[in-house]
C-alpha cells in the first residue's frame, strides 16, 4: 500500500512539473488605427505646409528662414553682435510675445500674455516657442510661423487655441541672464 502511495506521489510530481505556457490574447488587434492616424496627420501636415507657403509667397520681400525644427521665421529686428549670445540651458530669458492665427487675427496680445521670465529648458513652454527662443539674442524681435505640431498640437490650449491650429508669434527678447553654474 505504501508503495502505491509512493508511486502515485512520484507520478503526480512528474506530471505536475509542466513549464508555464504563454497566454494568448483574447482578441487580436491590427495596426489599422495607427495607420489611419499616421495618414490623417500626413494630410494635415501637407495642408498646413501649403497654407504656410502661400503666406510666405504673399510676403516676397521678407526673408524667411526654415528652422531645423520644422518652423519658419524672419527677423523684424536683428542684432548682429551681442556679448551674451543666444540662451543656453538654464538661462533666464525675459521676453514678450503675441499669438495670431495664420490669417493674422490676434488670439492673445502681448498685453494679455504679459512679459515672461522663462528658465530655458527647465519650464513648460510650447515646443516651437521654446526652440525659437534658443535662436534669439537680447533686443531681437522675430516673427515665427509654427505648424500645429510645433504649437499646441491636437489639444490646443483649452481656451482660445483650438485643435491642430498653426500659429504666428511675434517674440521680443528683452534680456538673457546666462546660467553661471555648469
């Protein structure tokens, strides 16, 4: 009888030591939603690019510069030499700006926004403006044209700026205080 119990225990132990099997998903999803989203964003980007190029063609006397980051700008006031230069990481930039639609309607005026003190790359600021400030020197005024993905993107600002809205911003840098600690 003891041998039977022992044999049963050994057999049970051998067959219960099975390696775990991976669970299969209940439903299989394809990448169709992502593919559709990518296609929709490509069409939106092409439409915005065409509208921005049309605006730039209307101002033929303006020298637009295409940034490496995907927006355009031109200098209203350019400073050729400056001992401080452009801001580095952590620099405090005092500036003001306005926000307009591509047709020139003011969304936020400089008075509404009021002058800003921004710690470079340490605080929140929409992508295009953050990258644009890195190109500027004290005393310069630059007009930026941001496609929606460089502005507020899909969400807008939840107040006056809507979904996927390209913007024009005129920015003036009043002072730059470079970060002394490295």
